[in-house]
C-alpha cells in the first residue's frame, strides 16, 4: 500500500450522446481516423504522473476493445459498471479504483471522454495547482461573452453579470475518499449532479479553479465534430 498519494484518471464512457447526431455513442465516432475516446485516452496516457486511467463502460458495451485495441494493460484499466447518469458511473468507477488498490488519499482526475482535444500540459497544470490543495479543483474558463437569461419562448429577459463566472471543464481533480463521500451525499439528498465539483461544493467546500484552454471543449453537437477535426489537423 502506497503512503504517497497517487493520481488516477477516471473516464466515464457509458453514455449514448444522442445530441451529437453521429448514429451511435459519440465516444466511438471517428475523428480524423480514430475514435473520439482514443484521442482522449492517448492524451491521458502521455501524462507520466497518472498511475493509470480507468475507463467506465456500460455493462453491455461490446465494442471498446475493438475501438481501442491494446489499451488494457498496466496503466489502462476498464470497468463495465457504468450507470444511468454520470454520477452513477463515476461512483461505480471509484469503487473499481479501490479494487485496483487506490486509497482515500489518492487523487482522481475525472475527465469527459468527449473532451478529446485534451493536451497533457493542461493535465499537468491542474495537478501542479491541486496537489497541495486541501480540496482539489478543476480546469475552467472565465466567461468572456455577455450572458443573457431567456424565458421559455427564447426571448431575453435579463442580462446577467458575467464577472467571476467560469465555464467548468474537465479534468476535475479530487481525493478519492472525498469525492466518494460527496457523490454519496448528493445522491442521498436527491441532488442532480452535473459534475464532480458541484457534489464537492454541496459539502461546503471550495474547489480551486485552474485556467483551462478554449480548445478543451466537449463534443456535444454535430458542428463540434467538424471544429474538432479542423483543430486536430493543425496540431
């Protein structure tokens, strides 16, 4: 058992991504000749301080190994324990990490499979900022555009103050024990957890915001795939 906290990545990969319009799970959609999730996992594999990356799949996923051949190994783990929601998948993944020997004090960096433009330097930036932090933190971007509030018909009803507002990204980095407790408490309270930080915030804790990058966007809509392909082509 290690006495020095380690860092693990956890990638929820059990969703279907219907809004992406790619005719199947968006994590397996082809992007410049490789599945989306392979781009993501390749970036994480290039971060030496990550002891391993665990991919959380749907229980009936039968295609991952064919889409990401050679991934499973010493630093690449798979668990078919994904749930109906992101929080369910992350919670199950934390249990799987424990089965691999991870401990309460170890750091877990949860990253979206569909943020496939991730670069190792951004992960290192997050680790550097959070290793000595009492809580942990996440990559995020300060909100640059004017923020509008709309009504049900899509008309503007207010212009909101954008100062001190950030767009959350991933990875989000918290200690395994803390994150497990936060997700369990949020689930017991019936809260809707959209990211790991919100669950930790509900405990009264203050995660650290670490400057991310505009290219670290999540593939959600069809146009996002075209943009990601162009950006990958410039690297």
